DNA sequence: CGCGGGTTTGATGATGCTCAAGCCCGGTGG
DNA sequence: CCACCGGGCTTGAGCATCATCAAACCCGCG
C-alpha cells in the first residue's frame, strides 16, 4: 500500500490547516502533491548558516530547532519546532540572502518541505490558504512579542519559570544547554536557577 | 472639497499596499470606506493596558508606540510606528482578551483604524488583501527575530549601535528614555553608552 | 526667574558571565 | 564484565556589566 506511506505524512499538517480554515479534500490533495516529504536523523542539518534557506519546513513528527552562532562561538536558539509547527528562516527564504541561522534536527524527524515558489502556487490554487498562513504568522508574532517582553523585563529565574509555564513539555525533550541558549542565559546560570527553584518546593 | 480632506488620509496606506500587491482603484475605494480616520494629539492614548484592543492602527502621519508597564513601574516599549506602519496588540485584538500593552501617540498623528471585523470583511472583498497582510506579518516576524537575536547576544553598547544602524532616524524623534525602554536598558546606561560612542569618534 | 521633565554623572551593589574543576552516567571496547 | 572515556550537567570563585539610588545639570516654558 504505497499510498498509505505518504498519507501519514500529512496528519499533523491537515490538523494544522483544518483548525484555521475550511478546506476540501481536493485542496489537501493539491497541497500534499506539492510538498516534499523528508526524513532526517538526529543531528542532521536542514540549513547551514551562510546558505540560502530554500524551504518552509513543517514538522510531522520529531523536533527541530533554529539557531545562530555568534563570533565567540556560542549559540542562540531562535525557535524549537515540535510536531505541528513550521520552521524556516523567512528573512533568507523571501529575500534569497544567505541565512544567519542553522536548522537542526534534535530528534529523528519526519518533515514536509515547501519552497517559496510552491507556497505561492498553492496560495493561488487554494483561495483560503493565504488566510491560513496569515493566521500562523499572527500567532507567531504574538509569541515573539511575548518573548521579547520576557527577556527584557525578567530575571534569569523568572525567564525560566515563564518557559516552564508556557512549554512545560520542552524540558523532557531538549537538553538544558539548548534551553539555556533559547532563554539567553548560560548553562551554568540555568543550572543554578533550577537548583534554587527545586530547593524551594 | 470634503472629499479631498479624506483623500490625503490614505496616501501612505496606498503606498504600503501597492508596494506589496496589485490592487485596483475600486479596491482602494472599498478599503477607504471601511477604515476610520482619526487624529490624535501628542500623548493621547489609543489603547490602555487592561482594555481589549479593538483596532489595527495604520499611521498616515506622526508616530505611535506600544509599551507595557511592569510591576515595579518601569516601561518596556514593544514597537515604534512612524508613517506607513501598522501597530496593534494582536494578542488582544484576535482573542478579545484584556491587553497588556498601551498604545500612545508620541507626536500629533493622523491614523486609520481597522477593526478585526472590518479586516475580515475587506479580505473577503479584496482577494489579494490577505497576501498583503501576510507579507506585512512576514516582515514583522523577521524584524522581531532580529531584535531577539540582538537583545540576547549583544552588550548595551552593541544594542544601541545596532539600532542606530537600522533606524537612525528614530533618535531625532524619540526621547532617550523611550529609546532605552525599547532597547531594554536604563536611561542611565544609555546615556553612558552614548558618551562612550561619541568620545571615540 | 523658577519650575519641571529629561538627561547626565557618580558611587555602590547585584545579577549573571567566565573560567576551571569535578561529577554523573551511558556507551564502547578490551 | 568492567574500565574508561566523553558529553552534559553541576559547583565554585572571581569579575564585568549593568541596575539602582541620588544628586546635579540643562533648557524650554509658564
């Protein structure tokens, strides 16, 4: 049953779309045909800083992260993308400039790749699709603004507690050094903060 | 000439839309009719934290900012919006929850207000309009990501220099305390940083 | 002139970084 | 089966950056 093999690749995507717009089965068929399925192993890179980002990446299963490295060798993770999330470097994807980010699989993952061109074609073919992406982007903006607020107004401990509040599951899937690089603190500080918090309860 | 009076109110908006999508004169007429023009004086508030945000606000002339206040009384400005920019609290606008932000005019300004409902109606009436907003949001995300990167990886001085590089005009229109609250540093630190920088040149 | 908001300057202190060492644990090869 | 890595996490000491608090300054405006 070769068809089956591909079907499972879009369960999460279908959920993501149906929760935001009305779309017919034919629409999904159109979408499915245009996206490129891809499996990656743990630690595999989907984008290297310096290259042009070619795809929006949808995660059907697994976990990716995007991050930049700065001059002194440390990393800053911009985003984690578990099942049901899109990840990309839009700055590079849309302008075709070299990306400042890397995208890396933190777990063995099943992905769907969509180039900019395909994205445009699909939005022409499925009239409601721009609304889908618009809704995605709106929510993304809300999340990014919240993150800026947290980073700017909170101590390391508060930042960590906020993350636990919003994404408690992350801690089970992501190493603490990656969490630290997401929060903008060092692994050492994160370790001390966590000690404080647990000692207190 | 009452028509003239309203016409000038959408020069910037028309530029903003035409630079992103193809739209006919009738489209602009439809859009113009649905938006609410509003003039505000300096220091007037368009949104108070705790209220539900009702509008996306487009700035035809002038300058707005959105900011949150935290427990200890200090402010964190999220965004400056000069001519040609949209500003809002989308988290509140879309979910109808009380906003955590204030929006305030820093200069006497001319605005166009668009409620969520009108936004939806317009996107139904002008087929390319979702693409317009999508493009706006994409660019907004790129800017927010860049900002997170800057805040997390740079010193106070580097953060300030980066702002000068990206928005050099801001300094002429915005008080230093507001700049500081945008950068996430205190006015004192900003003052010292600026002294360093000028002494060096 | 004197008031007041915004900015500057100075002194002090806290938060979180750096560097360095040790620990824990799972994986590998002898 | 066990010894030995090696990566990730923890712990510690010293230090840099930036916040805080307080005072002075500057300048436009009533």
